[in-house]
């Protein structure tokens, strides 16, 4: 009986690991979204980009993932006079990829 239980545990762990790998590799490339959506026009990141918006190289050490996600999708929620447009049209995966890129 314990061998069967161990087999189920191992199979469950393997499936969980596979799900993490699939989720990680299924994300779009954050650097491409950063360029495509024009973020680089206003924000600099690692020495490249615009200067109209804040420099984002260390933003993930100052802000939480949920804060960044909300800033991307609804910037006026943090600052009603923000000049940053909403990127509400981005999918959850795309925003996650952007956050992952900002952490790189």
C-alpha cells in the first residue's frame, strides 16, 4: 500500500512541476511587450529608454507585484493626474511577463 501511495505522491509532484514549467514558458517575452507597447518611449530600464516617466530598473524593489500590475492596467488609481495611459488591454499573462522582465 505504501508503494502505491508513494507512486501517487511522485506523480503528483511531477505534474505540479510540469505545470510550473508550462506556465513559465507559456509567458510572452516581457522585453518585447515593453518595446511593443511603447513603455520604452517614456521609461528607461537598465540604461535605455525615455525620460518622461520614472526610471524602472529597480522598481520591483520599491513596489509590490500587485501594485505594479495595477499601475500598468489603471495608473490613475495611484495618481489621478498621471499622464501614463492605461494598458488594460494587455492580458494577465502579458502583464505578468512585464513584471517578470522588470525583475530581471
